[in-house]
């Protein structure tokens, strides 16, 4: 795998690859645990 440039990685972080059957690894790592953190049913602690 080739090394990504900063500009390429920044662009990938906001691109979800909507409409494709693959995932964008940079976007997945960027969003990470966001859904769990925003879920109001999660217990703190």
C-alpha cells in the first residue's frame, strides 16, 4: 500500500464512499466511537 499524503488523508476523512460497497478506512477510524458516545442510552462510567 502506498503512503498517503496529508491532503489525501484529510479528504478521505470526510468522504464516506456513499453509494459504494466498500468502506473508507480513514473515515471509519476518524468517526470511531462517535455513535456510541452520542447514544443517550449509554451509561457513564
